[in-house]
C-alpha cells in the first residue's frame, strides 16, 4: 500500500496567513468534540516561506514559477534574479503562462515554440515601459506625436512603422 501525500501550493507572493491544520480551521468548536476529530497537517508549498536553496530543489520549471512569484513584489530583486539565472532563458510556455496568470505580469512572447526566454521577455517589457513613459512625458509637455516618434525611433532603434504603432497604442 502506498501513502497518499496531499500538498497545498500557494501561488501568492505574500506570506501564507491561513491555517496549517484542520484543527486550526475549527474556530469555535467545543474542545470535548475536537478530541475525537482527526487533525491533518497541511503540507504547504509557499514561495515566500522558502529559501532559494529550497526552491532550487525542484527540477522542473515549477522552480522558475516559484522564484518569480517569490520576488514578484520586489522588482529590483526580480530583475537581478532573472538576469543572473540562466534557467530563465529557457522556460516552458505553460510555466510562462502560469507566471502571467498568478502574478498579473504581462510578459509578451510569440506564439511560436514551446520555450520562452523570460530574460528577453522581461527586457522587452522594460523597454516598452520606458517607451510608454516617454510617450506620456511628450503628452504632458504638449509636444507633438511627430517629435515623440522621432525620439522612439532614435532612442530605441524602432522603425517608423513600429514607432507609429506604439504611439497609436499608447498616446491617449
């Protein structure tokens, strides 16, 4: 007979603040009854409670998902970790989808291929954020879209068509 092990995976970046056993879930039960109730411990996997070494024990892209979640609220640490960790250059598409879904990140990647270079995707996100910031600055200063387009083309090596598409999308 093989034992059954139940794991609870918490995909939040915050600390787990829920109960860790059935007994902790019984808030207002009579102790005389509780003595007969079975108590089961919850085997919790929560990135905020784990060290990087513990997360590194996973041997699938679950490792990258958990690390990304762990650092998702600290953009500086997240960027440093992704830049330094070679495994983020070859993440399965499904893992990238999970990261997007659970962290609210809007990592863009092509529909081609089974692997995603998260380092490149994050770089592209950073560049797009900088371009959006520049577009908004040009708007606030009441400068023309033509000036913004020239800046985007020169500063970010975008073609005229790419710069126009960015302006069309983000000039509000």
